C-alpha cells in the first residue's frame, strides 16, 4: 500500500540484530487494559465500509478469525463530510446508510448468531460492531472521517470558527450521540449510541495535494490545528456531561513526506490534543510510477521509509508514545518489468492486473502467488521489506516476517503501536494481525 530462504522468526531476529534494534528504548505502555486483550501497545485496524460487498468481509470475520481479540481499536472507514461542511449520512458520494445501519444481517453473518429483526433501530455493520464490542470488552471503535476520496470539503468547512463548530457538532451528533436519519424502522435519536468511542481525522491532506479536485489553501495548516482543538473541546464537554464521565479518543492519519507534514501540520501544538496519530507507513511508491520500487520499507537510504517517517515526526515535537506506525495488508504491483535482476528499481509498462484495482492486491492473494512456485520471493534483509518477481510482474508487500520486524521496531523504540490498512486483506485465520501482535508483545 515472497519466498523462502529464512523462516519468519529467523528473519525477524536477524534483521533486528543487524540494525541494533534490541538495544533501544523501553516501550511505553498504552491505555488498552481490558480482559481478553493484551494490555500494552495499540493495535489498530481499518474496517472498510465497502468490504462487505465484493470481498464479502463481514464484521463477524473479525471474531471468527481471532482478529478482534488482538485489536485495541477498529477504525471504521469512512464517515463523510458533505458540501455543506457537516458530517452527513446518505445522498452523498461515499455515504452508504445501507451498509452502515440499515442492512439486515442474517444469523449466519451476525457476531452474536442472531439475525437482525425488521423492527430494530440499528442493523448493518454498526450493530455488528456493537455486538463485537460486547464480546471483546475494551475494544474501541473510531469513526474515520474523510479518506483519500472523501477529503474534498475539509478546507471549506474549517475556514471559520463557526464552520469548525458546526462540523464538529454534526459529527458528534451522528457518530458519538448516534443520531441517525430515520430509514423505515432504522435510525432515530440515539440509535447508534455507544458504537463509537472516538474520532479519527483522515484529511488527506491539509495544505497540500491529495485527490484531484480537492480544495487546498495555505491556511489549512492553522485551520487544521483549530479543528483538532474544536474536536477535543466538544468531545471532552460531551464526555463530562454523561452520568458516567468518559474520555472520547481523538486521532488522525498523517503523512510520511516531510513537505506534506510542514505544509499542513503544526505538530507540537496538535499532539497536545491527539491521543495518538497513525503514521503513513505505505504507498511510499505506487504502481502508477514508471519504475518499480518499495512501497513500505522499514529503512531506505535516501528514500521514504517507516524509520524516516518516525524521525520526521519526532523532530517536529511529536511524543514517541503517540506515534502509531501504519502497516499494509496489501501490495503494490507493476507489470511489463524489464531490466532483469530481482526486478526492483527497473522500468515497467504499468500497474499489474489485480482482483479489485490494477496495481493493488490483498495480501491473502499475494500469499498464494508466493506459494505458487511461479514467483521468487526477495527480501531487503537490512531494509525490512519484501517483494515477489516472476521476471515480468513485481509485487512489493509486507508478509508476516516483515511485520514482525516492524512490530519489534515499534516496541523497541517506545512508539505507540501498529495500525493496518485494511483488515480485509488478511487471511481467514488472521495471519498478518497475529504476526504484528506477537511482534508487539515479545520480550
């Protein structure tokens, strides 16, 4: 966003030893302390709203795979900011009330084994997340607002104090208070109360280029700081107003490129209001580029990398324990690769064919390629990344060995944990999330 010479454990240990990772800082424990979950570092996974369709990835799959027990947070992607500058549900690109809370889930696909009734106010994935939380005490669910294709209206919405207040209030009403539009028996005031435990801001990107057509202004940078302050203020006020006071968490997805950080993020000020931020740890290079390259290396000389990203945020005043490292459950792929060798750094004719979108493929499919005998698996042993190459097509991705090494890096450097995009890319038995979990807990 793989072949065979070394075992997962041997590779992770060798890489850690080579890099001197075992002699670094003591980890900072996180706040996740609930029964059934390991208590230390954050384990955050994005659940995609649209994954229930073609991929047939349901909330229940998080339970049957054992993934839910290894997570501290689920980020639900995405909530929509409308052209009026408010959180909205329905009648807008990216909004899907059917998936969120209208769709009846049958017993076979339900977390609790009971199908949704026609007269219940909350159904769909929101209700399944509520059931998942009941089975996994301490698991938190965040609503992620925006995303790559949903950030067009942020800049307009936050230009004024009144606009920021209206945006934040609308998002709290919809997701934290759970006031959903009425759709037949579904929805109404408080219908989704208790589903969401906080807000994750996925504005891609304040002050710099994101998806084509996004509005960008130099004042996005201070306005983003003010937006974060407004979210912190209103979330805290609402939490204090409840009979049993509670803290609602606030996070963001933030970029790797130093130029994008400096264009849009007043880091030291922002981090006072955030509980944590999720660092972009993938898409360092993408399949639209003319030359093959790594997309998610832990280390890379004179290039983007996880380590470079972490250091960029630390230098700008972010506390280490609030930095959560993003890790991909997918790969970037090129075809028409020429030049021989192991394929990396060579010209290509375009993105590789794939199941859902050219140039991007889920790990669960790439694992099959690695096991097919057609592709050779290559590893950047010192750099912490892997790629597959069959002489023509190349896929760069993270497998369990890479993820264990990255998780060890997180733990040894006192960082906040790991985040993954996205949970539907894993195997049915949760192979990747298990690798991360073990890497974060190993002593």
